[in-house]
C-alpha cells in the first residue's frame, strides 16, 4: 500500500505492544478497589521494551487513576 519499510516496522512494533498489553494479567486487590501487576510479567516487559518505556512506571500507572 506504499508504506515505507521503516514505517512498517514502527507500525508492527506498536501493534505487537498493544497485543502484549491485551495479555497482561492484572490482579484485583482489596474488594476490587485496587489492582496490581506482577513484578515479572513477561507481557508488560515486552510491551515496555517494544515502546521504550520504563517497566516500573507502566506497572504503576496502569493500576492508578491519576
């Protein structure tokens, strides 16, 4: 469809990250008011690696509203 190869790889990386995020296991805590993500979740690790974001920050902000 005329997309440059460098742009294709970026698109594939973003799609792969979104798919890994969909496989993330989030555990409910304290009467479903809070949640947590395992410190060694492979899908979150892959997501962060693909998008170049910090693991601990994503782990925190996926479970907090602010």
